[in-house]
C-alpha cells in the first residue's frame, strides 16, 4: 500500500510535456539563421518568420522562401508585409528578393524613412554601395498625400549620402509646378531643405526677400550660400561653412561671412556692410589649438542685417591660442590683435602662461601652486573713445601655499599667496617697475548632515578672513590691462551658511540650494558707507520642471538692495512653458567683472563711483512664454521691459512668433519684433525638428 501511494505521488508531481510554447520560445522558434541552411538543397518555406541573414541584414515577412543554389548561393524570396533592416536602414515593401553572391536586395513598392525625408518607388535595388530607385520620389510626407515632392524615373542614393536624380518634377499637393534637369544633392544628413526662402518688412532693412542654398550638407561638412535683395538698400551675399573631422568630431571649423553692397546705416548716405566670423578647434592628445576671428564694419551690423536675432551677439575678439596639459602642468600661448576700429582691444603679442598645479611639498600635507605669465601687452582704445593707448612688457609670478587642518569640529584652511609683476613702462617715469602684493586668508568650515528616507540634508556654516597687503605701487601708477593688475589693501571678513538638500536616489528633480552670508570690510574709509552687506543665493525646485531662483544682496546702512534677481522657470509639458525674471540694480550696484572682487569699493570714493558709468541703476522685467494650443499651431513670446535707468527713458521690446504647420512636416513662422530702435516683421519656412524626450519648449 505504501509503495502504491509513493507511485501515485510521483506520477502526480512528475512534469509532463506541454503542447503550448512560452512567448520567448515562440520568438526563438520564429527566428532562423542563414548558417542553418548551409549545405541544404531545395526550397524551405518560412511563414510569419524572421530571418537573420547576417549582421547587416534582417527581414520579416508573412511568407518567405529560402533556396540554396549552387550557382549564386542562397536566394530568399519574401512577400506580404515585408520589413527589412539593411545596414541600419529600415525599408518596407510588398515583395523582396535577396541574393547572397552580390549581397543585394530587389524590392517592389519599397519605401524608406530617413527623417525628415521619405523616399520610395515602384522598384528599389539596394546594395552596400547604393540604393537605386525606378519611378521613385523623395518627399517630406509619409502618407499617400505628398505635400512637397520630387519625383522622377530614376533616383540613386549612394553610401556617401549623395542623392542623384534624373529629370525630375517638383510637385506641391500632387500638383506639378516645376520640371528640373538632372541634379545631385545631399538631403539625408541635414534637418532642413537644400533651398529655403525668407522675407520681411519694416525696421532699418525695409522690405526684403532672400534665398539660401546648401549645395553640400553632410554630417561632417556643410556649406550654405545666401542671396538677399533689400528693396531700398541694394543686395547682400553670404557664405557659411561648417567642417568637423570624422575621426575626431571635436576638431571643427566654422566660418560665417556676409557682404551687403550699398547698405546704409541711415538714409543720409550709403555704406557697404560686411561681417566675417569664424572659429576653430583642433585637439591632439593633450594639445589644443583654438581661435576665433571677427571682422565687421560696425557694432550694428549684426542687428541691422540679421533680423531673426532678438538676443544679439556682438562682435567678439580676434585671437588664437595653443595650450597643452599633463598631470602637473598647464601651458598656454595666446595672441590677440585689433582688426576693428570700433573695438577696445587688449592685444597680446603674444602672452605665455605656465600654471603648475597644486603639489605637496615633500612628505607634508602642504600644497604649493605656481603661475607664471609673460608677454607684450598693447591696449588700443576704440576710435570713438578719446583715450591714450598704452603698452608694456609684462612679467607676472604668482604663488600660493595652503594646508587644510582638521579639528574635532570643522576644518581650517590657511592660505598664503603673493604676486610679483614687472612692467617695462608705467604711467609715471619716477616710480619703480615692480608691483608686489601679498595676501593671507583663513577659511573655516563645519559640515553637518542628516539622513532622511529619500533625501540627505547638508549644512555647512563657514567664516573666512582675508588680509591683503598694501601694494608696492599705488593703484594709479601701473597700467591696468585686466583685473589681475589691480591691487589694494583689503581687510575682509565673511560669515555665512550653505545648505543643500540632495536626493539619495537618482531622482530627476535637482537639489535645493541656499547660501546666505554677510561681508564686512573694516579699516577702509571708502567702503564703510556701504558695508556690511548680506547676500543670498537660493534655488528651490518646486516640481520636476518648476524652479524658483533668487540672487540678492542687501545694504544695511542704506536700507536698500544692492541687486536683486528673481527667476521663475515653469514648464508644464511640451505644449506650454513660462520663464519670468525680475532684475533690480540700485545705484550702489556697480558694474564688475567679478562680484567677489572688492577693489573698486575700497579704492575710489563713493561719490565718484555714483557719478560714473559703473553705477548700474536699473530695473528690468524679461519673460518667455510658449504655448501649443493645437498640434498645428504654436506661439512664442519674448519680452523685456526696462526702466529707472539714469538719463534713459523706459523701453519695451518684444518678439512674437506664430508657427503654423502647413504641410505634414513643414512649419511657416511669422515674426513681429518691436525694438527700441525700430519695428520688424518677417517670415520663414522650415522643417519640424525631430522630437526628443523631455524637450524644453524654448529649445
């Protein structure tokens, strides 16, 4: 009886083969490899299967026939919802033949998508070197309704990205408009059509029409030609080029040029306008060669000629630099020259910089950092400024030594630094040629943190003391080529706190940050009227794409803000977004190249600073708003309103862009701009950009 019981249990628990297949087993059964058919003669049918022929060819069809021939190897015939992945290109067709000996495919009613372009034809022959299409087309529309289409009896797309077409016709909404001769273009590598049109009216330019043509538009090399007709001011020509190395895309060259004949700044006279801009970067191992050049007839050229540029970029410097680096050393040779008469330029003819990275002294924990600079500097004022140019040989040696001391509570870092500069020429001939200055700083920090379930809160109270010696030369004696030539005795003390809330997990929400500190400057008569000041920097992410930022500084003795910046950035989704910024500068908010540099505050009387252009009193409200109420319509608004600036009236500038999708992938943009100097309206037509995840509405 016991044996019978054990036998029944074993029968019940023993596995039986199942007729059903799991999902993974079904997929494996449907996938066949070409190597399995080697040596097999005859024909094999594959229904609803996937054939992985090799790494460059994989096809799927309702029915496929595999035939092993002795003369040409394996031949595959597929039909019924055929989809083939050939060397990274996905094609769809009704019928396909594949031949192993030539590694080529013949497709019937085939089509291929290379966004934003769609190509297809009645018959297609694909091989490693080209795609040949008979009775084919290239269009920006995927469906049967071809909004903009080039069609012809013969099209060939080579492996280099060149599309060659025989006699073709241009059609819009299936209506032939233009017949073209044989032509070759490169449309697959670019997100825009080879030819674009634009036009506008108003402002300095008046009415104009323009056309641009991109004869070469490959991934690593492209060129664009411009031709504009200004009905009141003549014609304009332009040429842009972009090049990058295929082996190293970081090696790149950009050139932008434009010339307008008899384009006047105002109606009183005629003047040719021109602009030549370029930059390049070449990297090899630890060496970097870079440079840029800007040649233009005036500051206003960019604003006058290029209308679609609400945020203007002024003419920059013309310079070249060669740098190299290793684990302990960084070197750089720079040279800059003045090429535009309207610019203030510090010419470097040339300048050499050698920076020794921090290293320990012996076996101690003391770090030493060195920096050497040598060169001939020549400062040239603009022709519009009444100033005397000055030049000098300059040799600078800066050294810094520091060490961090860990205490039971906090870390103290004392730093001792010194700078020596030699000038061959000075403003006064009765003084020495050496400038010397030293500094001692003490920085103390205490790091506290607390763990929560999802976040980590870090709090760092800190205080720092900075003492700089009185320089050997008075501030008015040496030439000031840059902020590194300015020295003054300073006694500065700062105390504050930093707070960060970090996400313990990889959450997309950025961390919260707060820094609050007070700055004291003592024993300096010029600074006692405006110091101490309390500043804060605050960033609070309310949600994933909703952030509030504040940058402010309060003057206690004047009971007013030195400066106040409030930025609110809110993005609901891809269809609506808003950015608002309020900027306030009091008359005590001086223009500085670095906020934490207080030499200006201690070296000049407050009355002189308030009466000078460095007193930057103003208010500004700027904003950006984007909304897409319908998939075919979108609206973008850029606005800025400024007031309370000395000797300047208030102003309101804005730009409104209305976009409308007129074809499947084409958008027509109508733009209206109101600037302080003029008003403009213009239009342009372009293709949609490929959508990306979490795309910012403002780009």
